[in-house]
């Protein structure tokens, strides 16, 4: 289910890169660095804004800018997962099970501690 929808987007992004002859630049290293840059651009929208903690706190313009950064992040994420041929359903289920084991609800409820701190 998830793979069908994601595959559609992966193909769209791959075609976009092919049409521009950018595949040569889309190494995992370069894509991961670009992803990090986009994440930093997302964080920049909230830097020093102590009162901007919820979507309702953002102006329509700022909300659109944040949305654009999130989509840029998603595009690089799509490209990396495609290049690495990751089965997203399997990877998600495996990692989610690991998180359930790391963070049992009865031990971590209401706590922000990392799994190795409780």
C-alpha cells in the first residue's frame, strides 16, 4: 500500500532528475547532504521564535514557507530511498518494532528521556 504511493512519487522525482541530467550528482552522499541542508532551512523558520510552537501560531505566508521546506525534505528523502531501493513498508515495520521495544509505554509515558536514560 505505502510502497505504491511512494513509488509514484519516487518515479516522478527520478524523471525530473533524468530530464535535467542530474542523476550523475545524486549520490547517496550528495543527497544526504542536500537533505540536511533542507532540514536546516526548515529549522531556520523557527530559530529564535520562542512563541511559534504550533501551526496556528504561524502566519499564512510562514506556513507556506514551512510547507515548501517540508516538501523539499520529502523530495530528497524520496530520492535517497529510491536510490537505496529501500522497501519502505518492511523498513518502517522493523524500525517501529525497535522503537516499541526501546520505548515501552509503561516506562516512558510522559518522559522525554532517551531510551538509554531510563
